[in-house]
C-alpha cells in the first residue's frame, strides 16, 4: 500500500491496517532478533580483533614514550602535556595491580577447582577440646574470582585505550597540534561526551551490584552447589551441564523434571490470565469512570487507587487472612447461609482462580492509572464511524478500544507479562505455593510459580544449583520475549517521531 | 529451701540486668569468693582448660525473644562463676527459632558464639561446618545428664554436636475441659465425639509435615536416619497393610466428623479457645501458655490419644523435637563458649526455664522432679516423648511431601480408596527420597 | 426520540454507578477491615465475626511503648531514612540514564538499551548471597548504607518509562538551546528537568515506596542486628509462627501506620503520577 492510499483510509481503517501490519511482522521479527544477537557477537569479536591489531602496529610505529606507555600506563600522555590524563592511566594501573596482589590473585588462583582444602576440626592441645581450622570456601572463591575476572576485562579495555591515547597524543604533537588540556577534556564531558558523564555512575553501580551477582548466579548452575555441598563446611566444584540435565529429565513419580514442566505450564497460564485480566478489567473501569456523564470522577478513582498506597506485602498478608477458612469472607458467607469455601486449600483450580482474582485487586488500580490518559486520546472519529454502523458499546470496546490499546501499549503489556512470570509476592504471601495436593511435585505446591519454587529450592532444600539453572531458563524466556516485542513496538522504532 | 534462695538471687540479678542491660557482666563481679558463695549451687564448678583463654573475653549469645530475660540472668551468673579466671562480657541478642541456621549458612563468622536452635536444623548446621563437636568429658557430661532422645537429637553421624536445652519441642492434645472430659481425651474417637456433642471444632494442621507425619508414624512408617550417601532419607521396614489401614482409619474418623474437623494453622487452636469455637486441638508446646491464658483452669493437656484401627486402639505416634544449644565453630573463644553452653544446659538452668518459661527439660533429674510432674502441660509433653519418633536425621525433603500426604488424607471431597492410599504412601516415600 | 435517548443514557449511567459502587466497595473493604481490626481489643489472629466487639488504642500504644522485641518506631525511622536516600540516588540515576538514552546519540546506544531492558528480569534470590559478600568486602553489612546501595544501585535499569517521557519532548528545544551556545549539561538541568515534573514525581514515588515493601533482602543483610531492621521486615515477622499469636493485632496497627504516609503522599501526587506514567509508558 502506498502512502497516498494509506492517507485516503478512514481513521478506523488506518488503525486496523496498522494493527494487521504489526502482527504480520511478528515472525519476521523473531528471525531478525536472533540475527541481531548473532550480529552482536560478531561485532564484539571483530572489535576485539581490531583492538589487538591496532595494539601491535601502534607499538611498532610509536616512539619511545609511546612504547613505554605499554608498561607504564599514561607515560605517553604525561610527556605530551596531558598530565591529568597520564596520572589517571597510571593510577588505574597501580590500583589494578595492588588489587591483584592484595586480594584478587589469591581468590582467582583457586577458581579452577573452587577450593581443595576442607574446613575441619582438630583437638586443641591446651584445652583438649575441638577447634575449627578454616579451609577453602568455594562460594567466596567463585564470587571473588568472578570479580577478579570482570575487573581484569575492564582493565584490559583501559589498557588498550591507554596505548591508543599515547599513540594519538604522539601523532598530534608530530602534526604540530596542541593536545587538549585536562580542563578542556573535562569540559568535553559536559557536552560532547555528556553521555559518558551521565552513564558512568549508574553503569558502575549496575555492574557491581547487578551484573556481577548475576554472573555469579549463572556460574552456580554449572557447579554442584546443593545440600550435600554447602560452604563453608563443604566444598563444591564445577560439574558442567549436569544440573540442566536434571531439570529436563522427567522420570516416574516425583522428580525435578516433572515439577519443572508442571510449574512452567502453570506459570505461563498464570502470566497470561494475570496480565490480561488486570488489563481488560482495569481498562473497563477506567472507561466507566471517564464516561462524560459520570460524576465524582476523582472520588471513584481514589477508591481504587488507594490500594496502591498500602505496601503490597501488607495487603497480600491481609488478603490471606481475610480468605482463610475461618476468615471474614467465609464468616459473611455463613451469615448468608452459604457453606464456607476453602480458597487456598481445596482444589488446585479454586486456589488458582483465587490468586488470579486477588491479583486483580492488586493490579487493576495500576492499569486504571496507566490507561486513563491514553483512553482519552483515542481519536473520537473512530467511535463515531462505528456508532454510525450501529455498533453497541461492547462491540466498540472489542473492535476499537481493545485493539487500539493493545497496539499502543505493547511495551507496558510485555513488562507486566514478564513481571507476572516473576511475581513472587502474590503467590508466596497469599498461598505459599499451596494447596499441597500433588504428591509428584518435588518441593512445590500447585500454585507455585517457577520463581517461588526457586525460592523454596534455595531456602528449604538448599538445591542452589537447580535454582540457578531454573533461574537462567526463566530469564532466557523473559529476555527473548521482551526484546523482540520491545524492538518491534512503535515506540522503539519511531523514537524520533516527536522531534 | 533451694527455691527461695534462688528466687532472691534471681530478683537481685534481674534488677542488675535491668540497670545494666547490655553492659558487661564482668564488671559486676567484684569479689569472687563471696560470689561463688552466693551461687553456692555450683560451688564445685571448675572449668576445663581455663588457662587457654584469659583477659577480657567477649561472647555473643543468641536466644529466642521469650527467653531473653532468663538467658541474661543465667549469663550473668556464669560471668560471676568465671570471674576468677577471666573477665567475660556477654551480649545476649534475640533471635527467632529458624534464624540461626539460615544466618550461619549465609555467614558463620558473624554468628553468635553460643546459640539456641531447634534440632531440625542440626543437619544443615553440621553440614555447613558451623558447629563445634562435643568431645571427651563434655560428651560424657551430655550423655550422662540428658534423656536419650535429646542426646540422639544432638547427634549426627555418631558424633555429638550440641548441648540439649529442652525436651519439649513437640505437640500433644490440648483441650477445653468443659467440652472434653479427661476420660474422653484418651481416645481420638472420644475427643471428636465430645467436640461434636457441643458443636465445637477440632483443629489439626494436617497441611504440615510436622503434624501430618503422625498418619505415617502411627502406621509404622517411620524414618530411620539416612542412607549411605548421608542425605537420602531411610525408612524403617514397614507393613504396607498396617500403614494403609492406619492412614485410612484417620481419614474415615475425621471424615465422619468432617463438620467439626478443621485442617488449619495451629494458631487456630488458641484463637478458637478464645472465641469459644474450638473444643480441642493438636497444638505445640510453645503455645501452651497461651492456651492456659485463654482457658484458665479449663485448660487440659494430654498425650496424643489412641485411634481405633480395625478394632484395636492404637497409640498415635508423633515426631518429637528438642531444642539444643550449639557452639559456633568460628568462635574466637571456643573454650569459654563450650563452658557457657554447658552451663546454660545444666540442671539449674533447665529448672529455671521450666519455672519461668514453662519449657520442658531435657535433663533427666529435672524431668523426674515433682516440679514437672505437677504441671499438666509439661508432664503431658514429656510423656508424649515416649510415644514418638525423635526428630533426628530428618531430610530437608521430608516436610513438603508429607504435608501433601496429610493434606490429601483429610480432603474429604475427593474419593480415596485403599488403593489410592497405598499409592499415595508409596509416592510420598519416593518423593522424600528424591533429589 | 430525544426522551428515549435520555432515558437510555440515564439507565446506562445508573448501571455504571451501581457497578462502580459495587467494585469500589470490594476494593476498599479489605482496607476498612484492616482499619477496624487494628483497633480490636479481643481475640488473637482471627475472630468468627465481621466487626470487632470492643475497640481499643492499645495495639497502637504497644507499637510505640513495647519495643523490646519489635522496635517499631526505630524501624519506621530506619525505613524512612533509607527510603529518602535511596529515593534521591535512584531518581538521579534513572533520570541520568533515561536522558542519555533518549536525548544523546552515541555509539552502541541501542545495545545498552537492550541490555538494560533485560538485566532486571533475572529472579534475584540467588544474587542476594553474592550481594551480601560484596557488601561485606566493603565492610558495610548490617548497616543502613548497605540497604541504600541495594535499593538504589540497580535503579538505573528502570529507565523505560522516563525514557519514553523524554522522547516526547520536542528535540527542537535542544536544538534552539545549542544554537544559543548551551552545553548538553546545561540543557539537561536548565531546560529538560524543569519541564519534567510529572516523570520526576513518578520516579520519586516509585523509588520511595520500594524500601517499605522489601523484607527478604533486609533479613539477609542485617542478620541479627535488629536495630537496623526496616518496618517491612518487622511487620512480616510479626506474622511468623513464633510471634503471630501475640503480635497479630499489632501487625494490623503497624500496617495502618505504614500505609498512612504513603497514602497521603500518593493521593497528593496522583495527578503527576498519572501524567508521567501516561506520557512515558507509551507514546500513542
């Protein structure tokens, strides 16, 4: 369809065209997603090779000062009027070496075995009583070893940058240009390189407190860190892919594999229902509140929104109490002459429906807040043409409002879908995973999601490696899903539209 | 006679504790000779290897909130006793029941030197290398003075790792005397009938392996340590028919009284007593004082009743736990810590706790004393230990499958035949042994 | 004709009022129950009737006077302090990251955005132990600054909404300022921030609420140092088996007190919040 044809369409046709286009592009996006990942790694490799190439040639071409910078970092810059820069490079080198000597090497040294010396007790000669002799702690070796590796990678990058800077400084002196002074260079960070200023602190924090622990956790999946191998009393070591094999292996009776598949199924069902029930109900309520003829709009909105302000764990513990067999809901049912319902401990279905409904109580107010503004922005002519065609409000909702909203708020939907897959609080505080009615589930109940199972595995049965493996699998699914949808959504592709 | 002197001493000490709160107790013991006289009951006290650690020794002790005050008093006394050898400062820090295990597993180096814990976490703690072994004379001391079950509970792989503190970490029948008579409390049928007659509920937490194991244990399916690998739960040989018929007997009986049977949290027992809706329930010893508070003189305690299996009244068997005191293996002062742990678990301290906190003793002499015999709650729970499987070497995988079993057994909406029951028992055992 | 149109409109309005009223009741009633029972005098955890029989202020008084086991006032203060600092750092890093991603153009920007998007999706339990030991290496365990770090370090990853918001600000603004000789830094502080009040409020609100809700990480970091617990952990522990029987009514009272400041703040800032989330969440 050409642009002119597109322009000639009515607004409702335009919308439906866009929506169709959106979904027809989906499979292609999947393909290009994996292509993009491949490209990412290819580029990374090329960059690395490029860096190495330049590294050698700069050394041979450079003069003495540049060559010396290969050992004493920053020397080249220092001798060419860039004192501040030179000192910074040198400081980085000294810091890194003293880190290695004082801390890093000792841990990295045992990274291959994760420790060999067992903590044990000996009899103290003076008292005749036992005392403890500390051995290796596999967990600390893994953690601090990982830290050392990551720091080394960062250092290598800085080091390469150092050789490059030395060479460039030499070239510009040769060309008769004046190198930037420290002040000028710093000023550049407020303008041309402002992104570095803005991103460096957050990136540093995220690297240390998010990425490093994450890498640590991923590595645990490849070890035998379980209840038989808990540090500091015991050692654990690398076992390769054994843990993943366990997670996928389905055997007769209770097994991790069976539990994994059962919980995966329920997690997906839960995420779909939890996301869309909140979304649709929230939107309908928002529409009702914002109908022109309805009065006391802010009162209605406040009624719903006030639940957001109560900390979530409080409202969930509260709900748990209210829905107990002898809780207030059943008391009221008793007044009305109805039999009590066991919301959390009768059948899996009842418990699952209950958690989905309670999740609506928790989540709908967010949808109301989120969608109110957008609902107001739906072009009125869409509805008008529908009304002329004689569509009822219900039809209008499903043919115009809902598709329009889904189309426009895809990133939000994906976010809440992923959020629901990882929705620990609702399940943990509401049912604790129960009801426990399936004797084939390994350390799990029937409303357990993968995340709550993961938590039980670490807290109750200390199967850290299984938990890590499950965590990785969950992550892969969530990440793929959100990257694809985010990158194909309108907001990402047309970033510049508003400029 | 002893009691009086003790009481006065305790009052004096508690005043001192209040004044000084966290400050060092070493400072209060100025003259050693007179002090040893005052706490004369430990006159012949002579710590082992006392020359190993001297100077100012700082210790941290973890104990549950309820026991803070008595723990402080006892630590104070210990400091006085030891003041001849060293100046000891003890910091008593409150800790919940399950916290020591999880915290020591996270980081043993910040843990207390001496800490109380429930015996179900001893495997975790020993596995993580967090407990100092009890050897030599200390071992003899523990074995000699404590009831067999409690010593067993402190044992892992034939080695003792802790000092028994209480002998009551379990549950038994708690009832309202105005609903259930003493005679009716002897059989489960009688209890349920009595409750039904007055339309009162009977509460049991079947959805929890700690209580649900009754169904299996009564039928002879009991646990027996670990297999060779040290983690897989071993079950004692059992007869499947007996097991099935016992579990079915529980189900049929509860099902017959299903309008008054409540499968709910143990807190519902005392709540129900308060509101007058519950007639009897199976409740833990830690809630006994609340039950007494709620029912007053009508509070009744008894060992778990019998249940009629195929015409024979069968005694219900439960799981019986102990509280232990352990010494952190990474303590800076292992020797003094061991002394303190021994002190805190000695006869006097156990007696104190029985009086002040209503905690049942693990010490043989205290358990046999009239003090315990005259207390219905404590004597019932100690009596219960005779009809029980000690909570020793229980796999961490035990609880969830057994909870599931209990939950299915009392789910009266579903059909449940003998065959289903057999199947369930088999699956449960397999699940416990999985992983 | 007109009459019937009005009639049908009236009927549909009445139906909507009834539905809204009913749903509103459902939404609010648990909170009303909480409020009433926080004043309950009798009973323990649950009572077999809807409204308490006797009312008392004791539950509230006990929170502030009976502080041996649960030092509520202190934990409240701790949480407040942590929340304020975490909120400042989080807000700054969110705004910095999203501004950079939205307004600045640099190499591998897209890659950074994608990595940032997915990093937050890892279930975090296993990483807590790593966090603990990292903080321990910095000698920060069992202190409040450790909590501030934990709650704000990853905040930069939550850039999506505010990036969306910045995207809606016309680039012509920046261009005009650049022509006048302003640096990027000046543009950020003098031009963009002043018109970003909605997203600022949104970010502040969400990051302020965080520390009031977490009870797992605090336990791991604080260990036995009860002086530095936060209110969420304290309240959660009141419902533990060991304490529930005695402290449940105090838990209800404590929950009410926690909810009050957040509710007030939230209702006051609601409109900004809506503006921020609407503009940022999607760009229609």
